[in-house]
C-alpha cells in the first residue's frame, strides 16, 4: 500500500496537462468510478484497523489533490486555450445588440419639420451664440427692455455683446439680411434663458421659428399655416385661438393657443382648466425689422411677412403627456428607452 501511495503521489505531483488529450487521460486515471481510487479503497477495506487509520487519510488526500488539479485546469487553461473551447457554430443567429433611440424632443422636432416642409418651408439652422444686435437690437428691443437683463440672458462677454440666443428669432434677422424675398423658412434650435430650473421652466429649451416674407402676405396666411400645422400635428379636430399679445419685433402680435385634446376642452391639469394650451408666439413682422430685409430699400412697401415661434418642449409634453420639463435633460435611461423604436 505504502509503495502504491508513494507512486501515485509522485505521479500527481508531476502532472502537466497540455491539451485536451492530456486532460482526457488525466481524468481517466484520477477522476470518477473508473479511476485508480476505487480499487485502492477496496484494498484498504481488507487491511487491519491500524493500517486503515494510517493509509485511509493518505488516499483521501491524493483524491483531493486530483480534484484540485482538475479544478485549476478548468479555471485557467481551459478558458484561455482555444483548443479547449467548443468549435464555433457559424449557423447560430447573431446575438442582438440593444438599439439606441432618438430623444423625444428630436422625434417631435422632426415631426414638426416634416409638416412645415410639406407646407413649402425650408429648414435653416442658426448659431446658439449670437450678438446683441441679432438677438435684441435688430429685433426692435429698446435698450432698457427687461429681456436684456442678465437675469434673463446668459451673456458671454463683459461688454454684453456676445450671448446665448434667448430665442430663435435671432436667426430670423440673419435670414432677413441674407436672402431676397419671397422666402419661407423654419429655424429649429436650442435657446437659453437665465431662469431657475423647475418643472415648468428651464435654462435651455427648443423652438421652431417660422418666417414667410413676400408680396401680400397677411395675418390670414399666418392663421392658416398655424391651423394647418396644429391639425396635422394634433389631429383634424384641433382648433386654434390667437390672443392679442406684444413682442417688439411683430405688430400686431399674438399668443397661439390650441384646444386641449387631453380633456376635449372640458378643463384639466394640463390646460389649467381653461380648455386651451399656449404653444407659442406669432405676429406680422414689424416694419422696422422688415426694413433690414435684402432689397427692401428698393420698394419698402412691397413686402410683408409673418413670423411665429413654437416651443418644442411644449409640443412634446402634450404629445406624450409629460408633466416635468426637467426629465428631458435628466438622461434617465428608463424614460429615454420608452422612445427607442427605430424612427428615420
Ligand atoms: N421669439 C418669441 C419668443 O421666444 C416668439 C415669437 C417668434 C413671437 C416670432 C413672434 C414671432 O417668445
């Protein structure tokens, strides 16, 4: 018995498994019911009580050593050596990658753009960094207008010349200066205001500006295009309402309301029990603003135009019944993944 145990101990100490074949041989000799151990235990049973006590634990030790060797090989070599891995099955379906999705604001912006494209508008993009001239002065804002206060505007330079645009109307001025009428453009983009972030206000949000300049453009055209838009976006039963308002760059000016679709105008928390929801501002472009248009000097009375500015967040909140503005910029995957169907 002593000799046999010594020989096995030496054999186990020198085990060196190199390949699957080696592993197979090792297992055949040391693991399971056909290994060297069952006959050894059978022999042990026949020995005297004292011999049993002496050799029994030694055989157990050898058995454990064999198990240990197998475990180590399984963990290290087997996982790294491609010869131990199962052959690749090329007919298996590929593992699916989770798909990203568009942000709900992008989805709604795209949808709004499509409606205006169908109505003859083209898209223009402007810069988020603007000058005082384009954001305020050229839009007929008086020098002491409260919007020029740094409590409302993020200024980028000490002289307050550079700022983050507070509305897409800043880009409207650039288009007026650059193109000769007639033209119809929409300007989608991000705007910034120095406001405390709450569920109803944010320091940045998105607008779609629209301008249409040409001969004989009237308030009726403005009303028509807004109604067409509202019905295309919210459904053919949607009504619009234009409330007199004031903007320095439009005259007359109006606030655009749409009938609340969530409560069918009965009054709910979204429409604050009024049956109407405000979605933007609009009006006929002020003559002082219009005077800057390309070629306007030739015949100042020839062209008129309208402009409107719609809030993309507001549209998105109505479309998906979202009550808190902050969720749009929280980057919460639980919210965003709800919109992750593929949209083109
Ligand atoms: N620029 C205005 C705003 O941000 C909206 C507007 C655009 C009003 C165009 C009239 C004409 O509130």
